[in-house]
C-alpha cells in the first residue's frame, strides 16, 4: 500500500511578502501560444538535457515532489518520477492541498466530497505509473490559499527534505498563486538543507510568450521520455476525471485542451534553480 501520512492542517498566518508585485501580468487565461507552437520553439532552442544541466537529479536516492494540487505531480514530473524508479531511487510526494476548490463555481459540489474524490484520483494515477508506491504526505492546506501558509509550508518541507534529496515542484512564477507559493517555499526549505531544486513550468506556458524575457530560458533543461513512460503518464492524468471533464453547465474542465496537449509532449522541462 502507498505510504500515506496525513499531516494535521497547518495554521493560517499572514501572507508572506515573497509574492512579487507583477503577479497580475502572469494571467493564465487563454494561452498565447498553442502546445505545438511551444514545442517546436523549445526544440529549436537546443536545450541541455537534464542529465547535463543537473546530473544530481538523476543520481538522487530520493525525489521529493511538492505538488500544489492532486494531478500536479503528473503535470510537473510524471516522466521524471518513472525515470527515478527505473534507476532504483525512491519518490516522496508531498500533497500540499487536497484540490477542494477546483469546482467552487459549480453547483452541487461540496469541498469535502471533492477533496476525497481528488485524493482517490491521485492514488489511482500514481498506481498507473507502475512504479514502487511513493510515500505520500498530505498537508491539507486550503486550495487557493497556500500563500497565506507559506512559512508553515516551508517549515513542513524542512522536516521532509534530507541532504542528498532532489526536490521538484512548480515554478515560483508559474501564474497560479498556489504554484508560486510552493515554488518559493520549496526553494527556501531546500536551500536550508542543501537540497537541489527543479521547478517545472505548468501554467506558465499559458501566459508566457516565445522568448519571453520573464522566463530564465538559460536555466531550462529537458528530460526525454521513454515511450511507455509517456503513455503511462497520459493514462494517469486521464484518471483525474474531475479535472478533465466540464465542471458543470457552462464551466469548462480545469485541465483544458492546451494543458492536456502539453502533457502529451515526449519530454518534460525544468528550470534548474542555482544552489544557495
């Protein structure tokens, strides 16, 4: 059985000042570029392979994946988790929220019920990757409110991370406030523990432009997929049915066509964070 640790909800606190003032410019509405255009542009950049840009990421005994919501572990690193398992390393997923607010505008959905659904989707999705069951720590922070608990999240991660780990999370400028808070908190906790960090753009592909100067392209690297790993990643993501189907009348799915098309890329992309 998957190692599940249900941590008590962390106490609320004033939002950290780490959120930068231009967050409004990172709007994640309609994508500026389609998945095909993005991938063609990325292929033309001759990005370094992950093995060259961050060799420690493929040599770590443990990969710690800090996922803001259920499904983010797949969107961030569904391929990398499988590569880690293939190399005999362990995976530990930290579920920051239960994703209970994704249907807040849809009638008939109770947050507690949706949280249980999404936890089940996460477990089934991880099992579909056909790798040794990862340890899973659930922090139960409020979906949409992670920034108000950022210091507590950082402290919780300091208890999880160990020297020699590699931490993977969402980018601290991704465009979703929960994703950005997880990026900041993970980086701060990792630097205190001497842990290497990879941050994955997830929603940034919606707001960014090709060659956007707001993205540190010089630190972006690529992990190529084994075909079977990509197929399993896509199957796992489809098991997050609550996110892949329309939420209600006139309410589209959370995971739109663009993000699902990007999840079909035969590679994953990570920003390598410099060591402290």
